C-alpha cells in the first residue's frame, strides 16, 4: 500500500486462499490512480468482483468512492491502471442522469436503441423493471416532476436495462422510503443469485451486513491499511 | 431481444430516436422557444422601415435563437450522454440525431423569418434573403453544438454566443474581423439581398466550411468526453451464482 492512499482488493485475498471453485471475476480494476489537479483521489486501488458477489465501497467524504465507481464504469478516465469488465456494465450514478422534460417511457425509448432493442422491447423490459422497483408505471410525469425516490427508481431501471453482468450503484437508494429500501435489498439478493457482480457505494454502515464484502477507501492523507470488514 | 443491433432499422433508430427526444424536449420549452424567436424579430422590427440594415441585423440575430437552442440542448444532454454512450450509443450518433432535429428547427425558423422579412422589406433579392437566412440556420446549429460541447456551463456558452453574434452584428461584412467570424457568409448574402454589396463572393462556401469545422470541433469534444477508460470483453460469461 502506498503511503498516500490505501486500498485493498479483497478478491485478491480470496484468490490467495486458493479457492478454485470461485465464480469468474466479472469486474477487475488494477492499480487505479486518479488525481484531480494536484489532489490524488485514488492511489493504486485494485478491486475484483466475481459473479454473484455484492461488494460495498465505503469511506468518508472525498475518499474517492464515486470516482472509483466512475472509473470502473468507464465514464471517468484513470491516470493509470486498468479496468476489465466481462459483459455489459450497468451504471447507476449518484445524481440521476435524466432529461428533466422527458417522462419515464421516453427515457426507456431513448435507451432502447443503444441496447439493440426496438422501442416496444425497450418499453416492455423497462416497464417491467420499473414495476418491479415500485415505480408508478402509469405516471407519465416529466422526470423533473417526479419525487426523488421515483427519479432514483428510474435511474436504477435504466442501469438494469439490457441485463448487465456488472452493476455499479452509487448510493442508489437516495430518496427511497423504508419499504422501498428494504425491497431494494431484496432485489439485490435476487440479482446476486442470478450471477450479477454488484458494487454499491454507500455511507450506511447498516448496509455492511447485507453484502458479501466491504471495501473501505481512505483519504490519502489519512491512509492506513484499508479494512475489509467481515463477509456475511 | 437484441435482434435490431446492426440492422439498418436499428442503425437509423440510433440517430432518429435521439433526434425525436431532442425535439420533444425542445417543444416543451415553449416559453424559451418563444423568447428565442421573439428576440431576432425584435431586432428586425426595431430597424425595419428606417434602416437598410434591418434584414442583416434581424437575420444574423436569428443565430441567437437557433444557436442558443443548440447550446442549451448540448449542455442539457451532457450529463445523460455518458450514460447513453455507456449503454451503447456512439457519440456521433447522438450528435447526428441532435444536428438533424436542430437543423429542422432552424429551417422552420428561417422559413418563418424569410416570409416576415420578404413581406416587410420588399427586397429585390428575395431568394438571396431566404438563402442568407437558411445559411444562418445551417451555421448556427454546429456553432451552438460546438460551444455547448466545449464550455463548462450555460453562462459561458451564452456569453460566447452574445459575443460572437454581437460582434458580427456590429461589423460591416467587408471588414477583415467580420470575415473571421462564423456568420460572415450569411451576413454577406443578407447584405447582397439588401443591395449593400454587389456580389456574394465565396459566402456560401465559407459559411459551410465554418459549419463543418464547428461540427468537427463539437464531435471531437464529444468523443473526448465519451466513456472509454474501460476494457470490455464482449464475451458474455456463463455465471454460476454464488458458490
């Protein structure tokens, strides 16, 4: 571990334990370095997530959690390091990337061609996901008129469209009420059972009990060994 | 479920659907659209009847509305574009879709202005007047998309728009500085329509060249921002769930 910033790849540890029957890694980030101006946010961070595994990334504000996720998604370029992903990656950003004046169906229709789906296929698949997440599918309000929770559900559904193998979620339950939050974790369990590799950035320590591994990122100045908290 | 990927219909959908959604967003900004259209009309109306520069001023001011709409369109789409590109769109498909829709919008505005100005001024060169207005529209969209792709925020974009169009408005088309600006060709055509100059010269070619260069700049900025920091294996793995 570098003196400025620590990270850990818990999956590396798992490999070191020599478990030959482990599912294949679907997401591998190696030696990720990222600076914004003179401020180094990520310093030699590695992360491997396997099929059917849920990993939480925790750390204080500014530790680079969202940056790591953005690098893994490919929307942020790392200064050094490499990310490999098997299959499609679904990315749910912290701030819902939505068009304010388009409604949910129009968003689904817009994403459909990108995923190789016809409009009807996209609407069918997207509405099914939205329904599953508890989004009022008959609500044709423009996205800026939706509640924070509904916007987040649409954000999540767009990430799930196209059946991704790797799902990257940046604090995905902002605005969710308690029932939706509980339901969200039930969905995560199901996606895990289907073999998806899931990375969730979170601030909530209660989430640690719901995931397989917790990877803690530290701010470079305060770097110490990154802690991997107990697997479930 | 992925039968359309790679088919002709699928390829067209990747351009036409972003165009359609851009159109839906645009028509829902009714107040902004009204103001953007009223602004150049106000420029024209203020000078019409007592200045021979009314057509040139109104025509070039039309760039405020079309380029303004393009800047806002590009800036609004920026946070979503990365997700769309991550989902599978290529940057040029999104750009082409928006270009298509905005050019259509620009041509509608140019048509409207052509009728208003032809009726208002009784220009002897109505064809040149219409061509000048179309050229403003054609150049404004790449200009707005390029500015929207290059600037960090709306304020900077609007200031650049006001600066470039404002300077072009104040200059005579024979001045060297005017020739360096993106709407010189349109200005020249509108000057010709007003009878201020005797020939058009390379006006159309210069403006179209400018438009292509601006489009290339916008495309370059879009490509630089596109997700590409990740190596993706196309092989879909067979997963077995948790061990």
